[in-house]
C-alpha cells in the first residue's frame, strides 16, 4: 500500500485543512489550462486554475454582498457543469453550507429539503429544472434569492429571481470596495465548520440531512490520495451527479491532486465524451458498467458470422483469464497465449471504446458483480470496488496492486472498520464519519454509538 501522497500533494509545504484552501492551492500550484473543462455545443472549453479561482471568488463576493455569512445554508439543483463547482467552492469560502439537491428528486422532497435546511438562496441551472421544481420552490417563503445559471432560464416577473452573471457583477462591485474580504473569511474557516448537508432519501419516512464538515472531507482527500496512484497529469470525466457524496468527494480528491476534470452533464453524452476526453481515471456505479457491458455484448452478437464467434470465444477466454488471476494470481502458458490473442483481436476495441487511456475505474454506490469485474479486468480495464455512504464518505477501496474481486478492499488510513459480533453489521469510526443528522438527534443516536462507531446497516 502506498504510504506517501502523489506528487501534487507531496509538494505542499503545509497541508491545507479546509476544502477551498486545498483546491485553490492545487489550482495555483499547477495552473493547468484545462483544470476544468466542459462541452459547449461541439467544442470543449477549458478553464485554467487561475480562471477558476477568479470565478469562485467573484461569486463568493457576490454572495457576501447579499448578506451570506458563516452558517447560512445555500442550495444547488443542477446537472454536472463547472458552475456547480464554482458555486460550491464559493459557498464554502464564506463558511456557509452547501445543500445539494438531486435533479431527479420528487417535488415534495425538494420542498422538504429547502424548508428543513432553512436555505436562504437556491441556485438552479435553467428552465428545465425550474419547470420541474417551480411549485416546490415558490412555496418556500424563506428563500430570498433564486439564482439561475442560464440567463434565459430566469422566469419573468419573479422578484426573487436573478442570474449567476448578476451575482458575479455584484461580486465585482463588492471587490472594488474590499478586495480582501473573501480571503479574510476563508482564513477564518475552522476544520469543524459544517461544509454540507446532504439529504438521504432512505427507505421510509422523510429524508435525513447528513452533516459533513471540512474535516470529514479533508480526511478523505488525504486518505484516498495515499491509497490510489493519482497523478496531476491524469484526466477524469465527471459523470455521476455532483450532488452525490461519491462524486463530490472524488471531485475534491482529484482537484487537490491537480487532475484535469471534464464534466459530463448527461449519460447519453458519455460515449462521445469518453472518445474526446480519453480519461485516465474515472468513477462510476455498477449500473453504468452494466449498461456499457450490455452495449458491447449487443454489438458483438449483432456482428454475425465469424465475428460473433470470435467475440463469444473472447468472452469465455476473458472469464477464464480473470478467474485464474483472481484465484491463483498466475496463468498457464496456454491461457496466457489465448488471452493475448483475445486482447489483440477483441478487447483492444473495448479499451478504445473508453478512450484508450484509462488506467482504472473506481466503482461505488452498490456491489459490483463478479461477472462484470471479470469482463472488464480481462479487457485490461480494471475496476476497483470501493465502499462508502453519505454518512461516512468513502471508507475503503481496492488498490491497483491488490485488486481482490468481490472485496471492498482495505479501509483507508485513519478509518476503523469492524464487524459487530452480535449481528455481523459493519461499523465505521474515524474523522470521515458525519457529525449527525441535521435537527434530528434521535435518528443520530440510533446510528452513532457511545464509542463513536457509525452503524451502517450493512452486513459484513
């Protein structure tokens, strides 16, 4: 297991202790021209580290001019796009609290989250989400401002509505009066400051707001950066929702390591984005791998004739290869030769399909089947199964040098995991564990015991 950080974090003279400081310092150190990237029409647009810092601070200043202060809750409902991250970092820079909302959440859940969190400002991407959530949003009187990313998404005649461009203009005015105000507030951020409230849907009852601090996230940044070989030359494609704890944590980890992050706003854009971005590392969930695998199989079976026979032969060889590697760690000379041929004739096309440069995927959110793991491993696309949940961020993962199929890997540094003797439940303790459920001490007491262990509800 790696015991040192990657080259980017290893170069810090002093490790930052808050999310904005970590991301900003990395942006400054690298100042890559493609720190963040997004697709506008047919063109990929790139943002340098310097540009990102300027945008974030301008938005933070604009929010400060509206009276946003430490502890205030600010909500976001948007697809993946750079503005999501700009606003997130701006909120955190003011010691305020980000309340993310899924774009797919039901109207009643959106209303509950806005009311329960006490959000005073809501950022919305555009017209489509406004139409979806308008009834819920309009009923929440506490909301002072509705800020639209898209200028044409702002509804006419709504006195609370404004645009991100207007907020940035206010930020410019604010900075002309006091250019150092945001930096002063950033310097006051405590590691124990609340960074976000993420609402989990649960299986019964109302959503519960998981409270996570800067320390929760920074401990994860450091732990994951020690465990996985992340380079500042890497490219990643953000396809999972940033409102989800997995992708949010991954964004902070990659940002802190100087990785170029490209946004994918919708799953139907994934295939083309993979070809254009050629990511080297990427996170996803098993459902995505299933969809990719089924598309590959469907195409292989539809080829017809000898091509289909070759494809089916390669699948069989691939399963034999992965089984031998997983169970024994070695191959017979005959199997090695058969796999080399299958790799050249069939699996090379799989690798090309995900851009041709991918070193590994990290999977989370649900168990990954052995069949899928074996199929991608045989194709030279290892998937590292991880484990985590909103209440404890990312807790463990397989490593490239020790990828045990069917396992969630070893816990990251500083995280304790054990199996309860009574019922076999997985228990977790560490700096990664949430502070509790927002305004819900009764539910908090049910899952965090007197020794500080979080009871996951999962069987070990």
